[in-house]
């Protein structure tokens, strides 16, 4: 058995942050040292301004070491006054010695010290947390770049929806983690010191008779020094319980915390009196490396609320990564896996996603803790009963949870295994139905929006019920049964000589293909020429054109998932523009649209070295097409990260 005290909390039930830098930076010893740092900084600030002798500051500094105090004893004695500062001040005063005793905790209140300690602990904890968040974001960025063109199924409401890329998902992770780091950095850099005295008025500091004569009026305050009496401890090294009881809210605190009783008060305060108190606040903040507060914030809890919000956001960003890994790592999906899975006490074959699990657990707890910190803003009077006290364990737990989750996320993303074969297999698992959206969009100019959607719904139903094996086969059969005026003159009939071409002004049916407007699906009874069957042309030409489409290095990159060049093509000022979603040029002289899959959105070479005709049926059913915008989004995030 360990000799450690049985009541000690060593993280047995909190494996998410056990052994983390955040756990060490938020432990009882760390909080104790932060409180001692606050006390020592106050004495140093007063010494620099001439309110305390330098020897006193040196004595307090020497005594303000956590290893000289019994943390458990302080915790038990804190029950008497409701906070640990009261017994701490008593012990620190005794350790500092008689000559320095009047300058320990001089003018401060317990909340000044504990609030400042919380800000110090948060600042120190967020350093390693931000390091881990940055490492996790960088790992996500590497995944985004590597898998920019790795096509996978996007899922909405738990079901496969449309094609996307794993690179886009990883870019989203990177963006969230970067946003979380930036928010925490802004909050950390603005965390303020707390110094206001008993009720946030700085009155005790203003009235302090120890200010140098150049900083106080020669009348009034000068006589205060002689009229001030100080009580010093005699007897044991540590004060008795009776002596401790007066170092708190009722006596001593709000003056100098060393049992110093002012027996006279000045009749008036001068402008210089107030100014010197503000100078003390500024010096105190500077000693600690914290921001100078505009006002004492005993009941103005903006710093704590801001910290709570940033921590909750960070936990959510980390939780999003974990949620995706947990879902995509399911046995039946198998697209992702942790580098080193966890074991099971009952099932030797298991490799559990432990890191993602612990991150997910943290993401569920931190928002609840943040709600406690937000609720504490509704603080009555100049020091609330309970609201302030509720913040201490809540803030510590939130810092620990986010710190542990950030550590786990950095490790998880650095070792994440991506199974691109499973991604491709899952993409085809439902017979190509993921191409339904793009097919409906591309058929809309031929059929109209409503009819195109109804046709694709019929096709999807036939695949879902097993009537047709694939979406492409079902769509081919459905289109072959329709008579639709052709929009592809080159596929349906030889070109009409220029002299015989009907005028667009007198033949609306001929004008529609060139304008890009949807045509009517009813037969044209005013024309002596029967309309060609564009639907059959789509089906018939697909097989003949498929080999050309699948050839060429660009096509290989599109289907292998390799990213293509995204640099703008500046060689020609007449580079063709992308055309509407029909896949055709809006006029007979404009170039046709290049398929989006695998190509840069800025004019890279088309698939197979040519621009496929609009009659190519595979353009409607290949789920790997039309992802050029997704590639561009990944590039955008990666470039933004570099800019930051």
C-alpha cells in the first residue's frame, strides 16, 4: 500500500487528464503556489512604490514557497472562513517574520488573492494546452493535404448523402482546432489581476499611511502614521485559531491582513491619493505578468466567463474530431482507426478508440462546467455568497478536461490510420446513389426542376428495391424511355449548314439550347421535323465515350485521390469559364464545362485531355465528379492556416 493519504485524489476516475501537464498545473500545490505568488507580488509592488520596505518584500518572497506549507492542513482550516486564503495569510505572516508581518496581505481581501491565483493558474495551464491544440491542428492539416482528393461518402442524419473528400473533413478539423487555439490565446492574454480591497473601492490602499510623503498630503495622512497601531503575534510560530479568526472578512482584511488596525481616518482624499492606488494596481499586475483591470471585478465576472466560453468552444472543437473518428472507426464502416487502440478486459480481439473516447467524455463535461461559471455572473452585492465559491472547482475541472483532451487529440491525429480502400468501397455500397443530387441538377435543363427530381427519385427507388443493380443502369433505363428534344446536336444529328440554320428569333425551340434555358418536355407540334431523342443519345453514347474519359493522367489523379495543381493558369487570358450545372456551354461557341473531379477550379487540363460532351451519361452518375469546389475549399483552409 502507498503511504499517500487515503483521501488524496490522484486521478483514478479521470484518465482523460491523468498525467497531463494541465493536471499538474491545476493541482492543489499549483493553486497554493499561485496564491503565494499573488501575496508576494503585492508586497513587491508596494515596496517598489515605497509603501513597504524592500526587506519586507524579500522576506515575503522567501517565505512564499508552497513546499513550506501543509496543503491538507490549509484545506481543513479553510472550512472555518470558507476559503483557503485566510489560513494561508496567517501561516505566511508567521513565516515572513515580525519585521515583515505588517506588510503581508496589506490592504487586500481574500478574493483579491484567490481570483488572482485563478488567473495565474489559467495562464500557466493554457501554455501546454495551446501547444497541444497547435500540434493537433497541424496534424489535421497534414491529413487534409494528403487526402485532398480522397473521395468518401458524406453522411447526414447518419445516412450516406453525397460524395465529399476526407481532405475536406480534415480541413474542417484543422479550422475548428485553430479557431479554438486563437480564442484561448486571446482570453489568456487578457486575463487580469484582481486587486480591490474589501469591497472593491481600493480604500485601504488609498488610506495607507505608509505611502511616501511625496505621494500623500502633508496634513491628514501624515498624522495617520503616528495614530496607527499594529498588533503583532507573540508565541507559537503558527498563529492560534483565535488569532487566525481576525485575519479575514471582519478584522484586518481590507487593511493590511497583518492584524493592523487603523485608529484614525483622513477627513478627505486627494486626487493624488486615488492615483497612487491605481498605480499600485498597475504595478501589482505587472509583477504577476497579468493584465491590468479597468475595475476591480469581484462581482464583474467577465474574465471568468470569457475563459469558460473559450474552454467550452475548445472542448467542442476537440469533441467534433473525436465524434468523427468514433463513427468512421466503427467495424462496419472501418474508414479510420487510431494508431494504437485500447484493449478490453473481456474481449481480446478489441482495439478500442480510447483517445477519441476520452476526448468525447471531456466534450460532454466542459459545457456543463461552463454553465456553472456563467451562472456565477449573477452575483449579488460586492461579494456573493456561493457564486464565487462555485467557480473554483468548476474552472479547475474545465482546464483539466480541455488540457487532457488537447493532449489526446494531438496524439490521435498524429497516428490516425486512414483506409482509403474502405472509403471507396463504402462509396459504392448503395449502387452509386450518392450521385443522385448531381444527376438531378444536370437533368434540370432538359426536364425542368420538378420532373428531374421526380425522375431521379424513381431511379433511386428502383435501385433501393433491387429492381436495378446500380444508379447508372437505372438512370440509363429511365432516360431511354423518354422522348426529349435534343440538346446535343453533335450526338443526335449532323450539323446544319449555316445557311439552313433557323433564326433564333423565330424558332424558340432552337434558341433554348443556346441560351441554357430549360426546354418544354411536350412535343413540338409546330415543327415539321420530329425531335431527336436526347435521352437515348445519352445512353447510347456513354459506352462509346467512357474509354476516352477514363484515360489520361488527370483522370488517374481524379480517381486515385491525388490532388492536382491549383495554381491559376495565367498563360492565357482567354481561358474558358465554367458554365452552368447542365454541363453544356450557354452558346454554340462557348466551351463546355470541364468535369470538376480531380481538376483545379482555376483551369487545369480537362479529364483525358478533352472536354467531354454533355451527352456523357457517366458525368451524371460518377460520384467522384463535381468535387472541384471541395478541393478548392481544402486549399483555402490550408492557405489560411499558413497565413496565420
